[in-house]
């Protein structure tokens, strides 16, 4: 059988090698190589989307063979309904980001090489079904991200990059411990995620730590959860995110918000849920509270931001809270909504970051209110009408306006979470986020685009064709999925249905 | 005196010389500020190792394996000296000094 | 029929897409696209309405599955655990609403062609009002709360876009964001209500909910400790409070006057605010299922009606007067629904839509002619703009509750219902009291407006001189809407039941009766209650005629004959005037205290907390902790190690700096010294082991 | 005969002391040459004839000369830096002595674990020429390390050339 997943994963790697071999003085060649190296997997991804069997929760396109025999480590790739939306999102955003990065002039070779390497890492994370392999890709991803932020970032890039790196590394260490622990506590010893999920292996086992007999499954759950929570990011592990987002170049912010954040929630759904269902139920209340905190905390912080990008970054914190809320509800609508929200947030936030990047490229600042208290923008709607229109779509999608994608997922999350009698109070509190979301986004829109024109920007150029090209697919997705979300929902339905049988 | 001659030609004699050379080499590396001085110390250490190998080869195993290892050490030492001196030359060009304390750009 | 009815909403939607994408390039900037689309909708809606008139009853549904999410049964088979079905529901209420909305919207579109002529972003204006109409029509057609809510929010968006249409004017954008956010407060609660209904009944389909309520399902379920139906009832009510600008969320509507006048007409008459009341009508069985909700709804309506009417007295901006009258009239409708006068409440929605659209368009015509909104600069326009004056006067008579006009019919019935309610449930006397007071005040301020605008002498000669009657595209809508303000359209020549026996018009009552049966809320009054109702309606007729007459009389004395000096009275009741002029300081409370002082400061504090505490202390704090440990070790080193082992090790820790720096002096030789120390320790142990 | 060996050992140790302690690097490197020679002599007495030759050629002829060149290239002969200012010497001295003692003791204990050779065997070992044996071993069982070393040398050479290249 054609190993489509591996091919999709490693084509960017080949592209990276090709880029490294390319001559230094020809940046356009490098750019086109990158376009090809991301377009081919995207095309394969479309094929994948077409041929994916939506009726079964089983793993598909499986590639499995022994890799490191003595430790029972396998090269095991496969996708199910949880992975497919994420894989497609990764492929799409990577492709768009390559185009969006066309304006990078310094170190083009290094930039694109790192970018393609990053794509390999991300694809691997979403396809790997062996914990060891998963961890490997997880770490691989870290490296290019560090360099992309640390080299091509803004003023405080080094601080941001190190912060990102240390945070994620801390999570990785916990994950590594859990990985090793799971290996030793499983019978037979294995890293295979599907085997680990069988037979509730970790229930009832204890480990002696600091003189206490602690339940293994709960320890594992907490370790994994913190590891993933840092990526999501769940409060209070979120402080790397504003820094990383603000300092990273546009395309990297897009990837960061569009794909990397989803890895956290994907990881929780892929590992914590099926492998440790008892512990997950045990912690559901806790997750719910964290979800609500995320929603509100992110929204409140976003409202106080003066930097456009930081505002969008905090809005991501808020929106990922909905994902947590939906996941922790254990209802069909809630979990489907959560996964859909992961996808939709990927598209809408990507739009917002790309748009902020567009304006940053033109005026080299992103202040809503400048540090000295004067207006950063104001009234630019009359100068850049098309840009304003697209921004409005992204913005309204993000604040959950019906007819655009954000609404469907938020609505499903709330319908689902409200159907679980345990969590209704949380949902009521969390719904405040809908309100605040509209408030900070519209307030931003008002201060930047409406009102009397700030004369500083009267010569602003409107969005150009290349930028429209990067935004148009996202626009279409946002609108189409806002009206009819089934194309994405039916991908994951059966997988989630099977997952939820563990909790009924 | 005879006793000393006896000792010198025994395995222990070789080991003693090796140990002394090693200690002196370590000392040299630790105290010299001059990068070339440090290189001298390293050469001493490598020679000490070679002596021990050769000695064990003769007095205990009776095989030539020890000598071959000593040969390898020698070759590596040569390579190392070449690279180290190249580095020193480059460093000198950069900083106009070969004071090893100045080579602290690795600091945080 | 239901499938074709879908076209009603689709036409304007398609027009929106065309206008938004290509409007600028079309001839005439594409205004005809929107106008044709809405007339197309009207053309589709008319046969449905005709069918209602001829057959007395229409009912049809059309459903498609929108989202299905599979679940796994215990047996392992896949089923659809969540199945969201959406569709169209056509019944009597829908038919009437559709006709009214498409008619008003068509006329407003037509009026806009003249009014907005030559404006910047002309094509976008038509795109927005098309979307607006699509939203409202979609909402009316929806057979379930989910699509209802989607259209509901879509209208929120359009109101945002249209109120902020003059986006360079700070007041306009402030008003737009205020409208969106205030209504969204209600929307959020409404959405929670939908989620609650979904939790309780597992569906959001209206008919299914009616059935379930009738069957008494879920009367004992609680949500977060509250009885579910009561809680949901309140949440749904809050949706109406937001959208229909009821107390305490009424603040956005007057500011919404910042939009172009046709938009005000559209928002205030046929679409957005009507949607709120329409929601109450649709969800009436639910509200009735809990005994707590309806009285609250009634009080909210009554208080709103009264407060808004009071503010309207002191307004000098012609559109502001109309805005407050809208809030006040909406209060009537809500109050009507609250006291159980379901049919009159709905009727008032329809009659009000017609005469309020007429009033707004007339005011638009006046503004377009004299280029001011301040009534103090108008006056004496009667002769200059005869058609506008005539139509506006008819609409004013209607809103004031003069017999023979539509407003009288519906208002009188609501007041009768309120009176009957208070007679049945002793203690609720405030509701009819406020209702009747409002009726008088309404008549007063509406006639004040007419007198100030059209009668007397011209207060601004220059503007008066330039005033002129509008072209036909603008006056025809006025005439049609004025024609619909007569009582004969809805009930009979006068609207007084006892008189109208001669020539009754029954279609509306019949349609509503049918609708009530469908919803399971048909009234079956006991003979005693029947008697009370009869008595109350008789009394209400007298009272409402009296208060309306009184209002008109005082208004005439003051503003037509100038027998009473309004300025003197204003001075006499100074503090009261200030209170009214400042709209009871609601804006200051919300914007100044809650948002500026409360929310924004809280945000700033939280962001600071995030930056300074979470980030700097919890996260970067680890660096400081390691630095403290480092410096401690450094001291230990200096004092203990250095003195005991003399000089040597001092260099090891000589470097200071950040976390890493502690280990990284960068000096190879110091590394070596450390390494050797370790080796010695290791060898020491190894030797001990060997011995 | 053994007196010669003793002499060589004394020469080695003494010149090594000078290498370690002489403040002038130039002198130190000259005495390093003597140390190497002494070690070569010790090799000869240990029956490592080929190794002794290699020691002379590589160290004496190669490395030491290279170091001397480096000194002359980097420093003016009477540069103050040449008379090497030393770091603090006490702790390193103590450490070095400790290392030496421990190393010797550790090795000494290892000696006991292996059986000693008979005097005849020692004699035979000393008298056998080693060049051919080493050659066979290098191309036989030690082929892979040998190749690795060659690659290392190549790499080092390229690296050294690249590092020392003019700007």
C-alpha cells in the first residue's frame, strides 16, 4: 500500500534538504521549492480527505513496522477522525504560510528550511500512533520553532524564543517521564498508543513516591495534562504565548496559533482520554474550571491589550478555553464541538494573524494605542476597504457570529456542555466569554478601522493579490463551514462516538 | 640504587612515570593561562596514557594490542595538535592574545 | 409552500452577496438588485398571506438535516446521537409576519433609493439592508431556535453595520458598538436558554417544544438548582429585552438613530426590534409553562413603556422622539404578552410596524428636506410638504390611539388585557396604571411633535424656504403605509368592538385563534373570568379614550395654541427635566461606571497581573529562585570552600549573572578543575571499594 | 642496560616538570621535546620499537615543531605574555598530586588482577620486531579503527586549514 502518511510527512523534509542544497543567491528558487514541498502534501491531503472512510472509528492508512525491536518501539503511523481535521489544517496552513512568508528577505534559505522541518514535525505529531514516535516528532517540532522565533522574530525575539523553549521543554520532560512510566507499567511493555488504551491497564496500580502510595493512572494523567496544557495553553501555563506570538514573524504566529495550540488539545484527546479514562473522569471538574478560567481570563486580558497581535494572542487563550469546555463535557455535541472549534479556531485565528501581518508589513507597528497614549490607527477603513472587509470576516468569525464557522463550534460546545447536568453552572459563567469576545474584538475594530482617519496612514496601500491569495481559502472555509459544517463534522463523528463510549 | 634500577625497569616503574606525567599534564592544563601552554599539558597527558598502554602490553598481556592503541593515541594527538594550533592562531587573530581566560564567549 | 417560502429569505441574501461583491461595478451601484430582491420576496409572501385570508389557516413545514453527530449504542451500532434538523415553519403568525415584513421592507427599500441617492458607499448600504431583510425573514421562517438565533444574530451584525454606516463619525461608531454589545448581552442569555431547552427537550424545534410542553414533559427538571422552565423562560425573555430594547437594556436604541433614516425605519418598525417581540410570541407556551416568568415580562414591558414615554416628552430631535416612542410601544407589546394578551400583543406588533415605518419615513422625508433633525428649527412645514404631513398625521393618530386607526385597536386590547389581568390577580395594579399613563403621554408627545414640525410659524426661515415635497419614490411608500394605519385593515371601521358589529373584519382574530390552538395556548375562560374580561375591556375602552383625548388636548393647548408656556413648566420641574433629559443616567451608569470604571480597569488590572505576577513571578520567578540559590552557593563557596581550601576555587564562582551563567563561566580551565575534583572523589570511592 | 632506562625515565620526569612549571612557554615547549625523547626511549625498552620510532617522528619531529612555530607566529618573543602569568596554583597542584596518586594506586591495584609474564616471555617479547606485527594488525582486526583514524586525520587537516585560512 502507498504509505501516504509518511510521504506527506517527509516531503517537506526532502524540500528542506533541497533548499539547503540550493544556491544562496537565489531566494526565489528557495521559495518555489517550499511552495512545491507544501503543495504536494496538500494535494495528497485532499486525496486523503476524499478517500477517508467516515463510517469507522478505526485507524486508517496505517503504516506499522518494528523500529527498535528490543524496546518494542514501532514506526506506527495512522489517522482517525481526530487526526484528519488537524492534518488537513496543518497542510493548508503550512502551504498558505509559505506564500505569506514571501516577503521575508533575510536568511531566506534558513527560514524556509526551518519552516519545512517544522511541517514535518507537526505532521508527524498528528500521525504518530506510537508514543515514542509521537514524542520524537513533538521534540523535532520544538527546534525549528525556536529558531524561527529566535532569528526571524521581533525586538525581544531571544527572550520570547527561550521562554517558549523552556516552557515546552518543561512539558516535554513530564511527558517523557509519563512515557517511560507507561512503558514500564504496561503489560507487555509497549509504546503503542492503541495497545496502551486497551484494558484499563493503569487502574489500581500504585507507585511509592515521597513515602506515599500514589495511584499511577492519576499521576500519568496529571503529567500528560501539564505537558499538553502548556501547549494549549491552559492557564496558568499560558504566558509564553503572548510573547511568542508577538515576537514571531507572521507566518510563524499563524502556525503557532493555528496548529501548535491544537496539539495540546489533540494530545489530551489522543492520550489522556482513551488511555486514562477513569482519571479523565476524575479530573473532569478540574478541566471544566480551567476551561472557564481560560475563556474569561483570556478575554479580559485581551481587552486590555494595546498591541494588535497580543490581543489576538490572548483571544486564542480565550478560544482554546471553549475547546477545553467542550472536551470536558463528555457529550457528543460538546466533544464534536471542541474538535470542530480546534479546526475553526485554526482558520479564523490564522486569518487574523495574517491580517495583522499585512498591516505590520506596511506600517511596521501594530499599536492600537501607542505606548505614549496616542492612537495607533483609526479610520483606515476608508483607505483600505478590501482589507477592512476581510478583517471584518475574520473578526466576526472569531467572535462567533452565526453564519461564520466560529459560531457552529461554540454553539455545539455550549449545547453539549449544557447538556451535562454536572457542569451547567460553569457553562453559564463561561458564556460571559461570548460577550467579552465580541467586546474586545469590536472595540479593536472600532479603534483601528473606524472613526476619523488618522492622517499618518492616509497613504496606506490596500491588500495585494498575494495576500488575498493566502486569505481567500480561509475566508471560504470560514463561510462554508459556518453555513454547513458537516464536511468537517462527519470526519470525526464516529471516532468521537467511540471515544465517548469510554465515559458513558 | 639497585633497588631503584630494579623498580625502574618493572611495570610499576612505568606506571609511576605515567602517573607523574599525567599529574603534571593536568596541572599544566589547569594553571597555564597561555593557550599553547595548555596544549603542552595535553600532550603530556596523552603521553602518560601511551606509556601505560605500552607497559601493560609488555608486562602483562604479551600482545601488541596495547601498542596499537598507543599508536592511535599518537595519531589523535597529532590531529588534535594541528586543530588546536589552528584554533589558537585564529583566536590570536581575533583577540590579539592567546590568554585562555579571554576565551570566555561561551559565558551565558 | 414551505419550500417556496424559503425563497423569501434567499432573494435578499443573494442580493446581499451580489451587492457586496460586485455592487460597486453595477449600473446605479446595484440598488435595483436589492429592491428587486425584496419585491420578489414580497411577491412570494403575498400568496401565502392571501391563502391565509381566503382559507383562514395555513400550515406547512419543510425540514432538512443540518448536522448529525453519531453516537455508539451499547450494542456497538452507530446511531445519530445529535441530529439538528432545521427548516421552515409556515403558520398563521408566520404568514402575517412575512407579509408585513416584506411589505415594510420593500417600501423602505424604495424610499432608500431616493433618500440615500448620491451617498458614499451607496452599494454597501443596499447590501446591508438586503442582509438585514434576509436575516429578519429567515428568522420569521425558522422552525427552530437555532436558525432563529442565527438570523437573530445576523440582524445584530447588520444593525452594527448600518448604525455605524457613517463610520467616520465617532458618535455613529460608538452607537453601533453600543447597539451590538447591548443586544449581545441579551443574546448570550437567549443562547443559554436555547442550550437549556436543548438539554430539557433534546430539540430546538418550535412545534416539538410546544408538544412537549403540552405533554408536561420536564416540568420537574432543574438546572443549576433552579426549575428548568422558569430559568429558561427568563433567559429567553432576556433575549427579547436586549433585542427589543426593554428596560434595563433600552439604552442602545435611541443611539441607533445615528444610522441613516431608512435604517431607523427598518430597525424600528419591521425588523430588529420586532424580532424580540416575535420571539416572545413564538415562545409564549414556554413562558406560560412557568408561573413566575409572565408577570415579570409584564412588569418589564410596563416599566419600559412608561419610562421611555416620559423621556420622549423632553426630546427635541424628531428621530429621538420616534425612537423613544418605539421603545415605549415595544413595552406595550411586551406587557401585552406578559399579561397573557397574546393576540393583541402580536397585533400591536403588526400595526405598530406599519405606522412606525410610516412615521420614520415621514421624518426622513422632513429631514431630507430641511437638513436638520432638530424640531426647534422646523415649524410651518404643513403647506410645504402636504403629503408628508398628511401621512404623518394619520400615523400619529394611529399611535396615539384615536379610534378609527389601527393603533387604537391593538393598544386598547392590550390595555384591556392588562386591566383584566390586574383584576384577576389582585395586586398587579401597577401594570395597567403605567399602561394608561403611557397612553396619555404618548398622545401628548406625538402631537407635540406634529405641532412643532408642521404647525405654527417657521422658526428657521432659511431652512423653511428650501423645504420641498419629495419625489414619488419617497412619497408612495408613505401613502401605502398610512393607508395601513386605519383600523379597518385589522378590525373594523372604528376599532371599537361594539360599534364594529356592523362591519367586522375578522381575518386577524381568526388567524390568531388558529395559531393559539396550534401552540396549545387556546384560552378557555370560565364564565366568571369571561365576565371580568368583558367588564375590564369596557372600562379600558373608556379609560384609553379618555387618556388619549387628554394627552392630545394638553398638547394642543401647549404647542398649538400656546396657552401654556412649555419653557416655564420646564423650569418649574427642573430636576425632573434634567433626569429625563439625561435618560435617567442609564448611559452614565453603564458606560461610565460599569464599563469604564469597572470592566476596563478590571481588565487592565488582570493584564497587569498576568504580566507582572503570573509571568514575572511564577514563570520568570524560577530564574530568580535559581539566582538566589546560586548566590547562596556562591557565598558558601566564598566563605567555606575558599577559606578551607584556600584560593583556588574562588575563580570557579567568580562569574555572576543569570541562571546558566552560574555554571558557565566560559573558562575551560575552571571546568577542568571541577572535573578533576569530581574524578578524585570518584577515584576515592573506587579505591575504597577495591580495598 | 636498565641504568639507561632509569636515565630515560629521570629525563622524562624532570623535563616534564620543567614543562609544567617553567614560566616561559618557549622553554617549556623545548623541554617537552626532551620529554618526548625520554618517552621514546621508554617505549624502546618496553619492546615497542616501531612505536618509539613513531614517537620521535610524530611528536619530536611534528608536534613540537608545530608548537614552536605557533609560538613564534603568535607572539613577539619578548612579549610580556610569553612569560606566562599563572593562575592560582595551589588547588590545581593539590588536585594534580591527588590525581597522580590515585591514578597510580588504581593502576597498581589493577596490576595484581592480571597474571605476570614469565621472564622468558618478556625477553622474547622485547626481542621480537613489532613493525610487521603492527602492520598486520592494522590491516586485519584493527582495520575499522584504522580507517576511522584516517578519516579523523583528514577531517582535522581540512578543519585546521579552514580555521587557519586568511580572511
